[in-house]
C-alpha cells in the first residue's frame, strides 16, 4: 500500500483504520526483525508501534523521497534500543525496502541495533545512550527558533530513561526558553530491563515534574489513535511553552505472551514463539481488514 501523507497542521482528519492497519504491519516487522537477528528489544518496540505510526503517518511533515529536506519535522528516538519499531515504521513509510528488515543487527547491515543517522534514510539522530536524546531535540528546536524555521521536533523517551538526570537538565532549559516547537513523548509502559520502574527508581509523578519545568502536559492512551490525535493537536495549539505527552502503554502490546512482561525487554523469540506471535498479529490484521 502506498504510504499516505502526514498532516501539515492540527485539526485535519486522519484515517484511524489505516493507522491501525499500518501499526499491525509494524508489529509484524518488529517480530520479523528481532527473530531474524536472534536479538533485540521487542517489548519496548511493541509498546511504541502505535506512537511511531501516528507520528510518521499522520503528524510529522516529512518526505521519504527527500529525507533531508530543510523544513522537515525532526524526530529523535531517545530510547534508541526501540529500533525494531523505528525501522519498521520507516520501511512502511517508504524510506527503505521492508525486505531489509531481515538484515537487522546482521554483520554488514546498515540497520544496526541503534539508529545511525549517517547510513539510514530518515534518521535525524544516532542514539542509544539513554538520557541524551532530549538534549539533542532541545538543540534542534532552539535552532529552528533562532533561524526562524517552521519545523517541529519530537523526542520519544522511555519511562525508565527519564530516571537519567540529563533529561531534567534538558527539560529545564526547554521550559525556560519557551520552546513551543518541541514535543517530548514519554512511553509509560511501567517496565524497564530490571523490572517495574516504581521499584527500580520511581519517576512518578511524571506529569507534575514536567509541569514544574514549565511544560504543557497531555496524557493519553498510547494505543488509541483518537486519543493520540487529540494530544498531538493540543500540542500544536499550545504556544509559549513546550509540550510533554505522557502515554500510558503496554510493554509487548499486540503479542499476548509478551504483554506486561519485563523479560521481553531484550529477548528475541525462538521459532515457536515467533510463529505464535505472527499468528496472533496476522489474525488481528485480518480482523482489521473486515472493519
């Protein structure tokens, strides 16, 4: 299916069924890539599949035929290990062939375990060291302000990642500079590699922390495209302050035996698990075609 165009401004209608169908394909891409690599991070990739689908198919101003265009919106995958979802969305959007996902993490492949802006079309920042992405996104947003450019910057953070102190330095600066062209997106699935974020080092209350640094805050269900549309539209309407969108998500979303399991943070499915996961996702895809 030919990718459909992203929106240029808030308030335009989006095809929610197409988004759900696309996100289902992205989830299959995630399982295919991680299984082929025998390594990777499926849990946190599945939790952000809907978020990334919304960004690349409904929200951001981008052009796969011209990935470096000056006025494109910028995206930073601060939780850089979620590349199975990121690459799946980029492939579905037409930045590179979907068949290349089977080379994920293979020796010589350009699709490394973490995104590489020099070699992967559509990638705006090489990331992977947790806590650093928001600082770079803040710099991109500030650059747009200083050069009077219209592009917006989006950064996707993990809820375990926001335990990093650098996140809050960047947040303080963005709020002080009133960067209303910046959107920080928090994937709040409640789990990190060592278990519950509340047990490891609780970042709660997340909303109040961002508000204290002069952010406008929206909260929504990460897997409800109508809710995502409302949150991102509100971010566009907000002037004079950056926005943080805190999205309640399910780690492993879409594969029943992976859901809400910290053990799937960085584990690849074996052949039997791969077949079970793909069967579930294919059944979901067929049901969406009937809607």
